[in-house]
């Protein structure tokens, strides 16, 4: 069964890169609608932006969607992860600017907002994308791979010179509310040197020590430090779930990211759909549906964050 929202959810905040205030309203949408953004500040021309893999502009810092008229929505990945992690397949997202609010830099506020209003089942079958054979892409020493599996699993490995992050690995099946319980409160992280470079280029103007964990060598500059000792790799898994959600249907397969990022995960999706015989569409039976992200999510297990 497909799901949408029981009622609208409002988020107000600031864009990470623009630093501009933004208001976003998640609304219910009919079955087979998918996830679409509506830029309500665009009055002339096509203001609808689809949350789909081939609308991704592969910029390195965030996931940015662009429609055929050149209208875009940036930094969609944490919201997409929350929608996938809560099992929402259909939604219309009204937004009055070009960037999704960063909130606390994690997906937890989105998850709490969505689950406060509730998710509503729609009496229409859900189709999933089953990975049939391995597909892998590499760039600059990073690799992203999708392998056949019965349900979505995410494995990630990172290796940073800064001792505050260092080497981290984690592997998780996305069933039984695992995303909300284990990943959703992990925040974006970056190095102080990256922050300086982004500021010089007019980026991350809305970034603070609260909505990103900033590290410098051995030191964590953000007050309170990490929420988890391996918060960094958990956040990379959160990003991967959000970027994989842009496939348009839930993926049944095992994702392995090795120093991967937004751009490479999107390149992987493009390779997946371009490889003959790499996927097939399957109608979700009860067993398959019960292993999807979002199924079995328990309110008490959603981390409480600012
Ligand atoms: Zn992220």
C-alpha cells in the first residue's frame, strides 16, 4: 500500500547555503503522485519541481533538484530521508524559496513533524525497485554500489584526516523503524577549513555551530559535541537514504558507500537505470512492505531533539 500524510505539516527555518528564511508546508497527495515541490514564490512559468533522480543537478555540497524551466529546490536530502524513513510515498511540498530549511542539520525535526500529524495508508498497491545485479560507480577514490538484497540495507565507510571524525563504518537494515531510531538525529558535519572556503564562495551562510557539527583536527567546535560517537557516518547513511529515495519508488537492495556523497549516489542511480537487467519493478506483498523503511516506526523511539 502507498502512504501519504494524514494532514499538513509546517516547517519554518533558514536555508543552510542561502541563509534566507523559508516556510515549507508538506501536504497530502493522491496515490501515484510521488513527491513534488511547488515553489510558491515563482509566479510565472513552471513552479513544480519533481523529487526524482533525473532532475538532480549533481552539485557536490547538497542535493539540488531542477525542473525543465530551471526552477530549483536545494538541500532536499534530509527531508527526502525523513519521508522515506516514515514511509511517505506521496506528498506535495509547498516552499516559498529555493532551499529546504536546514533546521538542526538532521532529519529528526522532519520525522517528528510528519509523525505528529501521522501517515495515512492509501488503498493502492506500492511498487518497489528490486536490484537484480550489482552496479557500482567510482570517482576520486570514492565508490557507491548497489547489490541485490530482499530489503533496503545501507552500509557506509568514511575516512577523514581530522581525528575528531577519523574512520567510521556502519551497516544497518532499514526495516522496523531503524532509520528513525538510529539515524534521523545525526547532523551534517564539516571541517572548519571547509566552512571558511564555503563562506568565501558565498555558501553555508545559514550554517551555525548548532545546525552542523564543525570539527577542526582533534577538536569538535560545536557545543555539546557529537550526539553519537559515530554521528558522522550515521549522517552519511541518512544522506544516502534521502538520495536513494529520489529513485521514485522504494529500493530493495543493499547500498554500500565508501567515502561516497550526494553526487556519486545520484550517479549510481543513473547507472542502475541505464544498466540492462539491473532492476525490475515488484508489487510489494505484505512481507516486503513490512521490511520497508517507515514500517514499524514507534513514536517513543524517535530521538527528541531541539
Ligand atoms: Zn546531509
